[in-house]
């Protein structure tokens, strides 16, 4: 889950005590919402239903060749205390290791297969949730021409039905997977969507071309995945719509998306 506005202050003493971290000195982490407390991390919660669902999910999840940042319960069994959640500290930093991130997305989707659709998804109104519905033709919202709408309109006419089952899938792993030398990739959190399993990997591929320095040919390296052209199309439409909806969109982000859109158009 992406970082929001900067936290106004460090976790209060009562929160530290609730999670058994009262003897640690919180150190701010990049993004402003999280603080390292010894071997744990406390994060300011922006979405209580989503945070509770993610904690329950990661608590039970076991994925071969992936490191999972396990959530921590408070002393009385809660996932959230006074607006804060806790997890184990997972060493590593994001890196442009695109193939490994793609594989992490596919492995995570495989591990999530069979989970019921999270109840909180229907109530989400954040830009990514709306962009997802726009990309799949489930919401008729104009996409600002100056922020990607022109490419959106050009590509949207190529949408065809995707005949793959929907499931819980990570939709925003690019730049969020942690790498620590030769250790398996690390998963701290993710934004869940209810789409075909390979769609999360398609979003990673589009992001890698748009903002990660991957060559356009990177997209074709994964063409063995089912319905890959249509999933790539939905992924780039998702990013174009999200860029138009985001108040933090920049000229550089749009330039990257134009390059990704051109690469996807060559595959359709």
C-alpha cells in the first residue's frame, strides 16, 4: 500500500506499550508513515478495513521463495491500536530487478488463489480503485486528455473480453518489493484487487517500462502468460487513468506512460 501524507508525529507511548515496543526508540522510515522500532515497524493506518484484511492475510500466507513481513498483534490481540499497525522489520530496499519482481507477483497471486473477494474492495474510492474500474470498463469517467487521456482513448478501443477467472491479486508491487542481496524478494504489503492472476504481473511489466528503465521488449518476454496482450492493455489503461486522477502526477510520469503505451500498442 502506497505511502500517504507525512505522519504528524511518532507513535505515542501508549501504542509502543500496546505492541510491547516501549523499550525502543522509533526511527522514521522514508514516506513519513512508518517508524522502525527495533525489530518491528509501526505504520500509521489510513484504511482500517484494508489494513485488518492485509494483516489477517499476511499472517497466514506462506509463499515459497518469498519473504513475508509478518504482522504483529498487540498484547490484547488487536491488529490496530489508536490508528497504528505493526509488523516485523524486513531488511532490504526496492531495486529495479524486474524479472524477479514479476515472478514475485505471480507467486503471490498463486498463493492468494481461492481467497474470497475482500469485502472492503467495493467501498474503495481511492484513485487506484477508480482507475482500475475505468480500465476494465466498469466506470464511465472521462480521462483528462492532458494527463494521458489521448493515449487512453486510442488504446481503449482495443479492449476485448478477458476469459480468465478473477481472484485476489496484488496490483501495485513495482517499487514495493524489497531485495537484500541474494535473499528471496520481500513482501511488506500490497494493494489487493479482484482481477485475473496474471494482471498484477502485467502492471509490474508496464511500470518497469514506464518508470524502471526496462526496454519495450521486456513486455514480450512474458508473452507466454495467458491473455497477455489484453492484460497488458488493462494494465496500461489502469496506469493512464490513475495518472489522470492523481494530484501528484508529473510530466515525467506521463512521459514514461507514453513510452509504455506505445510498447503495448505494438503488441496488440
